[in-house]
C-alpha cells in the first residue's frame, strides 16, 4: 500500500491574465459533486461523463466534456482477424438561460486484438470543448453501438459565471489523474471511483473575484478521508449487524480525518485557476473541498468526493481481484490460505486449481468461471458506493443467485424474490437502509436482514457453483 507523501503534494496557482467580462448568481452550482454513476444496464453500451464550465487563459467561456466508454461494453465484429466496434457519439450543450444550444456528433471505430479478452480494462476516452456564453447548461451525451443500434443517453449540468456585475465565485472542482510512471498530462476522471494505479490526483477549479471590494479574497482548501465500512459481506445466516456499527451505517460523512489543509489569499481581481496535486493516496473515501468557512459550507463552498479502489475497478483482472470474491463459495480455511499467497503467478495458479479441482470438466469450468466473475463485475457497477459493489450485501446475493425474479421497493426497504411464491421465506431477501440519503449519508446503502432460514439455500447454491450445476440449475 502506498503512503501519502506530504512533501510531494503541491499547490500551483495559474493567473489568467485577462479580466473576463461576464452575470449569474453566486450559487449557480451544486456544492458537492461525486462524479458520474455507472448506471449499468445489461446489453447497452456504458458511458461515464462529466462536464465542466471553465474560462480559458484567453478569457473565453468553455464547456469541457470528458467522457469514458468501457470497450468491454461494446459489440465487436471480426474482420481480417481484428475485432472492431463502431460507435456514434452525440453531444448537446444547452444554455438554459438563453436557450442557445451546440450539437456535435462524431463516430469512432475501436479495434481490439482477437486474442484479447472481451472483458479488458481498456477504456475509450474522449475530450471535447465548446465555446459558449456564460450561464447554466444541460449537457446531454448519447452513445450508439452501431453493431446493435442500442443507445444510451446521459445528462448532467454545468455552469459558467458571468463576472460583468462583479462577483466572488468558486466553480465546481474537476478531478484528474495520472498513472504510475506516466509522464503524460493528467486525464479527467468522470466517476466517483478512481483506480489505485493513479499515483497522482489533481483538483482544478477557478476562483472568480471581480467585485469592487479591494480587500483580498481568502479561501481554505483541505483533503478529508472518511471512516467507512470496507468489510466483505458476511453469510446470510450470520447475526444481523448492530444499527450503531460502521458496518450497518456504511459511512458517516461527519467522521473524518484531515489529511492536509491550507489557506490562500488572492489579491488580484479577475479569474484565477487553482490546482492542487496529491500523490500516493491510499484506498478509501475522500473529499477535497474549498471555501471561506469549510465547517459552515459558506456561499463559496465547493467539494469533490471520490474513492480510491482497486487497480482495475470495476473490472476484475488481477490475481488478487479474482481471489477475493471467492470468499462467497470457498471453505473459510481454504480461503484464508488462498489470500495469504503473495506472488501473482502462484495466486493465479491456486485459483485455477480451486476451480478445476471442483469442476473437472474444463468446458463447464470455463463457463462457470465466466459467469461468476461477470456477476462480480456487474455487482461492482450496480451496487458500488463507499466500497466495492461485490462486497455489499446486495452484491453478495446478486453474485450467488443472479438478478431477482421480482423486486419491490418502499421508502427504506427493498425485497428481492427468487421464487414466484412470495410467501416462501427462504427464497425472499429483505434489504433495509438505516438512513435516507443526505449529505451525511449520501449513498444508497442497504443491509440484508439475515436469518437462519437461509442456511439450506446458501449451502445448496454454493454446491451448485462448485459443481458447475449453477449453469443450468433452477433454485
């Protein structure tokens, strides 16, 4: 695990020389951003994107759109031993103040070597900039997979302040990352989750100060780390968790450690771009925030939440990522021995031995392994929050049993049924959340109501996985 290096973290302030003449409210954006959700829908191309309103060094208002499409979510066709997918991307930027809009469409062919796995960690990234007038914006991005004609549409908001009447303002914070040993520029991160292969993170925002008040503008910035549950879901027959425990609450945004804090004083008028860079953050949940009074979240307050997770997250690629989810179907002692293996090659061989020693038919083993890890990845995209989706209670049930036949949801309760007989308790799972979503509890965190009635069902589904019978079985 990397150690945070205080000496290498640094601050860079870039002055934008021009005094931009631009009018909108100081509260034009949401205070806290958490990036794009996965919004996973099986069979559709995946899209993560985040817009940002900035003012360039030449004083031009610009909407920047950073988007990511996982290549594994596309359909590939074989031509001359090369697999390729074709996509069409449409971006529409609508100024909600003036009604003016900008539309842009482009197509891309994405090649993939035929011998590579369809489930790989390669991402297609696109970055676009559009000159606009100041205001608030709806940014709509759609992606169509040309092979299937299936379309996914996502919408987000952004804003650019108008400084002509004299305002003090802080824009939303952009999160960018640079990989280990990468000497290229930082790339935008549109999601809440950041892979731990990023050894440097940059937070970029702009401070607008065009009031007639000649006194300096003072603002504070700090990086917080939140205490959160990182444990793997326990078996369905275990004792229910205490409502006061961190495992039940999941995360409490009032319980944090200040990693670093600083104060800056801006004396110049105009628009200033500020950048903070942090190196080697450990896995966990964080918030970078700026404002004049951070404890009271004053009118200049802005924040960007993020989480450092595994190197390929939400995909499952490394030996460790393949080993850890086996806890749901392995004997506890066997699992402990597996996790203690340090070498990547040795761990991968031990995982292979586990599967093939239980499922002797190699073809059946291959199909079972593919189904298991596909569900792990789907759980990451469906239930990801302050911890990996596969570790959550919903993730555990989803991996073992797949999507429910039937689902009902009330204010603080969700019920999954794996039988059309809703009166059969052993085939119905109830998940409850302790808190409604708020700044303190911002995630949809549901806890399984555990019961001994699941003992036989849990045993039976594990045996189906270990025999390969899960491929054709009905519970």
